[in-house]
């Protein structure tokens, strides 16, 4: 039997907030828009061990949100085989790690919301590789410094030429 490429040692739900907001009118289908984010931390003494924290929240589609409103966070502790390379670990902790933790969240949410007024919430399946690419793209964009803002010399000059209103 081959060794797993990434082993989940343990996980913790660190935040789970779920609320049911009753729709103000009859609605056939509730649209659930999800926002994902994550943070990766490598163990300071063991480069084969990582902590991954996955965050998931609902994003209201309208100013009057309805249906399930959620905000949650789950952390998992992963170990990699000794023969794994750093680039492979960095990829696997994001894609496989997020896939594993999201699968756990799907089960937890189905159980938690089973007693809610609407049917249990079954989080949609996602292509985690696409989710990770989108998150990494946003992080890269946010890490870029904003270009310096050039002030127009014309507006500066016109401000200095205005007469003072003091008497």
C-alpha cells in the first residue's frame, strides 16, 4: 500500500456561525454565494508539517439577505512524506488540504442545519484547484503596491492662486 501524499493528523472547527434568515416573500430557490480564503503555516522545526486554516462565508446577493447566512473557520494539521519536495507540498497543502477540510465542513453543515426551518444545507461541490487559483490571484494582486498618485501641478497652482477669504 502506498503512503498518502498528504496526511490529515487532526482538525478543529475554530468558528461556526450559521443563521437562518426567513425570506420575506415566497422563494423557490435560495442562491448561496460562497467566499473562500485560507492561510498556510509551516511548522517552524519540521518542514514536513503544516497547519492550514480554511475560511468560508456566505456573501449576500441583495441588501435584504435571506436563507442561510454563515461564517466559519476550520484548521487542519497535515504531515507529508519525507520524499516530498517543497513545491509539491506547497501545492498539495493548498489544493488537497482545502479539499479535505471543505469536505469535513460539508458534512458538519449538513448535520448542524438538519434542525433548521429549511432543509439541511448541502454545500455545493467545488473544483478546489480553481478556488485556490482565484485566492492566490487575489493575494498576489493585494500584495502589489498601489501606483503612486500624481498630483496635477495645475490643480496645485490654481489652489495657491485663489484669494484668501480671511479679512
